[in-house]
C-alpha cells in the first residue's frame, strides 16, 4: 500500500458516518423462480479484505444515508437496479449434497462441450457468491466456443449454500476441505474428471491455492491456479481500516434494488449488469429488521483469515497466475517471485477489487489465454511457474 493511499485512508476514515438471485420480494416466488432455473444435475450427482474500494469509495460512503440512525428515508425501488436472472449465464444451477461436510452446496455450472474438456472452478471472496462469476463465465464459454466450462459455487454461509450442522466456522482450513469434498462429489473419478483450472477471488484465492495440493494428491489434473486481487502484504496493511469500512456499510436495505444500487453507487462493483445478477443472492429478507433486506454473511467473522497466501501461492505445483487491479497491491514476497518468473502477473486497469465483475470480458481473455498456454503447452516449452 503506497504512502499516499495510506494517508488518504487515514484522512477519510474520520469523516465516515457511524440460490439464484431473488426475483421478487415474495419468498415463495423466489423459490419457484429458482426451481425454474435448475436445468440439470452436475456430473456425478479474499485472501484479502472484503470488496471495499479503499482508494476511492469514501466520498460515496459519506453521501449514502446512514442506516444506523434509524431515520433513513425509504426509497422506492429503482427498476434500473432490478435483479437479473442468472439463467443466461450458466447452463445449470443446482444444489449438491456434500454429506461429508453436512452441506448442501449451491452450484452454477456450464460444462465443456467435449468430454475431455477443461473446467474453470471459481471460488468467490468473503461476503459474495458464485454468481460474482456469472458474466465472466459466459465470456469464457463464448471465447472458447464451449471448449472450457465454468463451475462456480457458494461457500458455507454464503449465497444459497445451506448446512445441517453448525456452519459458523469460516476458517480457511474449513473452506479448503469444503471445496475439496465438493469437487470429489461433482467429479468422483479423477481419471474421468476434466482438467481443472482453479480460480479464486480474494479470500477464495487462498482457498483454491491450499486446495490445489490436496487435489493433486488424489490425481486430479490441475492445469493451473489463478488468484484475483489478493496479496497478503497489502491485505495485512489494510486490516486496521477494514472494520471502519464495514461500520460505514448500511446495516440493511429497504429493497433488493436498493442493495444493488448501493454497490454500484459506491463503486464496490462498477458493472451494473453484473451487480444485478450477483448482489440479490448475498442479501436475505428479515421482516423483523428496520430495513428488511439484510446482509447474508457476517463479514467480521472472516477477518482473522484476511491473510496467509503468498508463500503457498508460490509453492503451488502448477502454473500460477496473479491478476491485480493495481501494481501497488504487490507485496515484497510476490514482487521477488514475479521477478524470478515464478508466476504470471497481469494488471487490469479501470477495475476495482471485484475484477471479475468490473471487467469480465478482459478477465476472461486473460484466463482463456492462460488456460490455452498451459493446457496445450508445446513440447519442450515450460509452463508458467515451472522451474
């Protein structure tokens, strides 16, 4: 984190105020809509701080009426921010029973058109869901003409994933085991499973990096690991400010449209189309609250795990890709590793922390190029990250 950014954050902090998407405000209608989106069964059945734009969102936070006063004027839902169905972005939306983890995992999947194809497995960041990859997934399928599929999931206590047991533990070790067991249910036979490219955003980056060796031990074919906007050094430096940013968030909203509008207006997500797909599922209705649409995931419970990535990423026995929204996010360990050619680094200008939502087309181009280079590598040419 640059000195200029750190100074800006400190100066602004003092001014801060103290399934598929929900298609309507009726819960029964929501469930019917979700059922309609379920096309078929799956085969065989950050880490970084939350996505707050610390560099440029403070003025937006100041202007948004505080919900903590209990006097925020209720707004009529703005149709420009109405939810959009994910049915045009994934072929399947199903619940996958992962009995070993007492989980019923909501999954979004577009399989590759060939049996020996590849699949990008996408894990979201803290507080979000698999639908944060919806626009990206469509781009990947379009750009590869269906040769590469995309599988995204909702982690425990996120999105539409449910549990029959206590699911309050959001430690990385638990999330890694969740992903590992989930993939064993979806692709039970490693020999018949497609080649997997693991993609993780923010907290999800740490999950996929640590799941990689477990999957390799079970003989799954891993073509690479890609992490999006997650750097350990910057995450640790930003931690003191994250709780202030969380305090500045509205405690709830009066409609789904208002929740979507908040994310777009504050520049948390810069792509309104993606926000209209991904945000409804991270909000849940609570008619006992002052503002009946509440955050589904308690982000503060993930705070102890907003770190620990760099050395594990560099040690991953596969091709490695780091995609950032800005070069100032590189910490010392990754900077040295990048100079040594241990991984590929790409910066996507004009995006914030939610790279996959802000510019899904460009990110898909980067990941597809990474996949093609490492999946179909020319004999004698080393993969990115190979020593």
